[in-house]
């Protein structure tokens, strides 16, 4: 490897890192808008279950970003996987909220853990679908 190649690789790594951070920020904001409660204010108030729900969705979303970057898809495909993962994470929340309504707002820790684990599982399933 020559020095030029290393700089190009480092540049792409920084581009993906910046894109990851930006997309995660957008995802968090959209997630808060999609859910019927404000996780960020609830977390500031010390509530555990909204943190579990948001944290699981963030982790599940990030797994997809990492997998798509790892397998070396084009930047456009990377963005497409991020959008697709977001949609699936929102759908996962809506389905879980349909199954277990108002459990996060009520502080049900068992439901909060379920809301944590389920989007992580979805993220892993998406990541495996990306990986050849």
C-alpha cells in the first residue's frame, strides 16, 4: 500500500463516520417524532423504559449502517440501506406498540427490555441480509 492509498482510505473512513453520526442524529429525531412520547425529555427526567426503547432502536439501526459500510457497498447503496433500516425500525416500534400499548409510558421494565431487544434483533437480521 502506498501513502496515497492510505489517505484515500482514511478519507472514506472519515466520510462514513461523519455519515453515520449524521444519519444516527436524523434517525433519533425521526424516531422521537414517530413514537407517541418524547424519549429525550423522558430520559432527561430519569425514566428508564424510554431509554431502553430508543437505545435498542439506535443499536439496531447502527448495526445496519456498520454492516453496509463493512461489505463495501457504494455510498448510494449505503444511504439506501440506512433509509430501509429506518423504515423497518419504525415499523418494528409500531408493531410492538400495537402488541404492548402504553407500556413504555407506564414504566413497565419488562416491556422496556423487550422494546430494547427486538429492534436489535431486527438490525442483526438486516445486517445478515446485507452480508454476502
